[in-house]
C-alpha cells in the first residue's frame, strides 16, 4: 500500500457463482521476514569473511561491474598495499595497477592478459599465471575464475617454498644421476 503497509488479496469462487475477496494485512509478517533475511545475510557475510581470512591465499571477489566486493588481509600483504586502500566498490583497475607494478610476469603472459581476461564478456576458461615479485625472490601463482553473476574471484598464492622444494628435488635427482653414472663407469672399468 502507499502508506507502507502490505496487504494480501485472495480471490475465491463461491458455490453459487459469486466471488469472495479476502484482504489480509501482512505488514508485520513481511517486516519480520525481511529482518530475518537481513540477519541471515549478515551472518553469512561474517562466515564468509572468517573463511577468507583463514585461507593462506590472498583472495578478492569482484562483481560484474568489476567492483571489489570482498577480500582478505593476506591480499593486502601479498600486494604490499596498506589495508586501508582496499575498500568495497574499489574498481579492478586500481588493484590491477598495483598488480602490474608488484609482479614480473613471464614473457608473453603480461599483466595486460589479466586485464583482457577480466574485461572479456564471457570468461569460459579460468586465468592462471605464475609471476615473481619485483626483486625476483618470491614466486606467486595468480588464479582467477568467473562467478555466476558475471564477476570473478581471484587468488594469489605465494608458491616460493614449493618452487624451492622442486628445485632441490631436481638438484638431488641430477646429483643422484651423476653418482649412478659414475658408479656405473667404475663398475665397467672394474669388469
């Protein structure tokens, strides 16, 4: 109603061919349902934020207009940003500027490809790239995937220790192969 009240109108046919119209005021019920829905949404938002803050990745979520909806504290640390720079509604371009200057991308996979992926109308595939920090000391995996409303979620994972472990295994394999070859040659000489 114009005065902010809600009325439910029901129409029923009677046995003699007439029509009975029943009007019921449901204002209190509608307001109560809206309050419950608001509390439920607030609880879900708190759970989502606690989950985001728990994961070791830097995570951010953008809507279809490329505006920041949510993020975790690790994102600010991985991007070397003051936490106050991240705020709801921040456009992706502002964050992209920081990503461009913070990371060195592999040849042919520059930051512009990320921006192109973000701006594409339908992102059928996810975006993934491995980049290094500006000093080249740390490795990061950047992953982005579209979400149903046309927005996307992006994560940044510090994979430095993983890369170092792989290099150590590679070196150990090379050393082992050299030792096996050396022993094989010694055995051949002995025979």
